[in-house]
C-alpha cells in the first residue's frame, strides 16, 4: 500500500465511530441514545461575546439513523435553545421542528429531545450559552498575563461540552466537525482542529472571523476553543507554542524538545495521525495541568519552571494522541484506559528523550502519590474499572486511574518483556484506532492477543485484582531510583538535627530529587524544622510550582506561618486543581485553618474555573478528618 493509499484508508476509518464488531454501550452520564440516532458530523457557527460572556449561534448535526422511528436525544446544560430545524441535507433547506427540554438534573443537565421526520438526516439548533457555563471560563483582562485583553477558553472533559454545545456528550460517540468562530477583531481564536489561518501565517493580524475543520472523528469532550491575545512560536515544521505575548518566549524555550518527544513517540507507538502538535499555554486559572485536545494541547503555565524539569506534562498530553484521542475510553468508568495508558506512555517518551534515570524518578514519585491516594479513598474508588453510577465523572479523576493503570501496564511489560509488550502495544493502538472501547474489550484483546500465547506468564498477571479489586496486587512492581539514595541520606540528617551543612551536597539536585526530599520530611517536621529548611534552601521563594506546592502543604500542616503570605498568593493566582484542592483540604482540617481558608477562598473563587470552584465548594460543605 502506498503512503497515499494508507492515508486515504486511515481517513476513511476516522470517519467511522467503530468497526462492526464493536458492541453498543449505554453511557450512564449521557441522555443520548446513539444506538438509535448518532451524530456523525457537527458544523458550528458561533459568535463570541465578552460583554455578555456568552457564545451564540448554531450547531448542525449530520445524523446516522439506526431506528427510523426514534427521536434525536442530546445532552445540554444551561443552554438557551432558541429554535430547532430539521432537513434532508446538512446544507439545507431546513424546516422548523418541535423539541422538548426535560427538567435539569444536578451535574448531568437536561435532555433535549427532537422528533425527526422520516427523511431527516440533519438537525440545526440555534442557541446561546449561559455566562455560568461549566465548560467555559471568561477571564477579565486583569486575570490574564497581559492585563489588557479578555480571554476565553473551554474545558469540555468530562461532561462539560454539553454546557456550550448541544451534543451527544459521551466518549462513546465520535464525530468530525467544522466551525466558524467570530470574535472581537483584535483577538485570535484557536480550536482543536485544523485552521488555514494558523498554518499559513501565524503573524497575520487577527481577523475576527476564523474557520476550522477536524476531519478525524473525535468525542465531544475533545472539542476545544480558546480566544485571546495570542502569539505563536515555531518549534519545528509540525510543532509550536501559542501563548500571551509576555509568556510565549519562555514557553518556547521550555518546550524546545517537543519534536524530539514526537519522534520518540512515533517509534514507540506508531504514526502520529493528527498532522500538527501545538501547545497553548493558558492563564493560571486553568483547572488542570493539561488537556489533550487534538492538534492543540491546553497547558497550565505552572509547568514553566525554566529548566524543562516539568515537561513530563507535555509528554503526557502528547501521548494522549494515541491513548485517549486515537483509542478512547467508551465510558468514564473506563477512564483508566485513557490515563493509565497515557501515564505509561509518557514515561516511555521521557526515558527516550531524557534517559532512564529521569523516567525512574518520575515513576517513583508517581508511586508515592498513588500510595497517598489509595489511603485517602474508599475501596470502591480504588478500582480501575470504577463504578460511577449517579456520580459526577470528575469524581473518578484521581491519581488512581493514572498511576495504578500505568503500574498495571508496567507489570505486564515486566512479565512478558519489553520487546514483546511493545509489539502488543503498537498492535493495540492500530487495532482500536478511532474507536471508543470498554475495559471488557481491552481485557478480551489482551487475553486473545498476548496472554493466550504464554500461559505461564499469563498466570503471573491477576487481571481481576488489577481491574476490579481495590488496592494493589501483592505482585505489583514498586518503582525505585538510584538517584534518590543520596537524597534519603540527607533527609535522615535533617530528621535527626539541624543539618545546614548538607547544603553543598544538594547543589546539583534536580526537581525530582527535591520533591523526594520534601516528601521524606513531610511527617517528621515541625515549625522549627521548617524554619531551618527555609533558611537553608529558601523554599518559600521557590519559582518551581511543584516544589512550592509540596512546601506550602507542609507549611500548613506544621503551622509554619512565614509561608502564609506565599500560600495566599499562590491560591489566589493558581487554579490548578492538583494544587488547590490539597492545600484547601489541609487548611480545613483545623478551626484556625478553616478561618484562613474561608478568607482566602473569598478572594480566590472569582478567578477559579467553574470546575475548580465546584470542587472547592464541595470541600467546604463536608467535614474533613482532623490531624492526628
């Protein structure tokens, strides 16, 4: 097959949701019934209004109808539906149609039901969003780096796409899309899609009218939009960085190895099919480290450390181009299929680019995080194939699907050998490309295409323990790093006495070693010891977000008041849930801490993304365990 023939075949497959063998699944977090009527393509036409903090326009769904008598069911949340039309062709003509919106349910929104004429293959919905849409954050100029122009960005995962697009908001439905976005003329719009403007001339003045196309079928949670005062820097012919003007050069320096990461990933996992890979650095209110929107990863500025020590996040989001975007979890109970695979793949990329020892350090730190996470969650939430019935799927976005899932794949690799496992992994991505699969389908493929060939090795992998039981199997690997041995020696000295004379031994430590050092001292410190550490290493003034977070958490736990102003500054500036939630949890464990938390949160909440605000609101409404 020629390269052109292979590309044509791939695009043909991309337009299909699944192969005929794929089973239909009910997604408990969606009102849609795609087994009756399914979206195959969307056309968006939206106007961005910063004055009203709304998107207004239309979306046209091109349909595949399995049941000719069934209505078209969509997910919505807080949308104002103005008019619905149906037609026999996506380009029209259209006729007015009836529709009903069910009463809204907490978390899940409301079902939109549209009866369909017998010849209807397209539905056009005219609507506007709410200023409180959970999937959108509208930032005033004061909340941006430049302080001059407003900013808008979306965050659709897990079920927030329904707050800005009436859609079948389930990862089990994949669709292509086109979009026309109209903005204020001095702002640039970007989407998780291809753009002639972006590719042809990134320095072209903003036009206020942008067109996008995504010819590869993706689930709704990967549709993304950002609008702001943005500049672009090339990293290679197929990679680049977007950010506000005052941030873009630092981001380009930090992400200079992106092309090397892509080349390493392709060698490991197969061809990169999405054409480009760019990174958009968002304002610090972004609730996550990164979001793997195709062609355009959204990233937090908290990874800009100046030394490339935190770019594992870029490797992670890049790895999602295979695990998550190419092969997707069919429901949010299968979330580990996205994140466990991606965390494993991230560390393989890191190893290829930065060496085995760095990957080992990151895996060891990940294992420490997993141990802490397992202690803080009930047994039911420690299961990879988690039951999220009736719950917000964001509840399942803990470290467990990431780290336990990656550890599971590491265990398989160790049992079967890397060469054998790598062949299976490439085959897995090729076999399920552009499909959304369940844990049961993964399990069947693993058994039939790997375990079945070596019963002796297969017996060493307890699938039920990994997938459906809490905790970790007794045979689970425990990642370690030789680079942590000298760190542990210094930590023991600090636990025993004031060991300021150890400072020369720490001169060449990297971020991962410093994190290991602080974690080793977390439970053995007190306010006096914290003061000694701060005098020696100036942790309160650290510009590395990961180190600073670890230090601030210790400061709250041990009552180290000199760090309190930095804590307040950090919590009012940064909205990343990974940092914000644990710090507020620590504050809320004491009466004094609760008063401080309430005062800080009153200042911070207006700048938080709705997802972060919802999480912290929940913390304030429940009692947390007091410190021992």
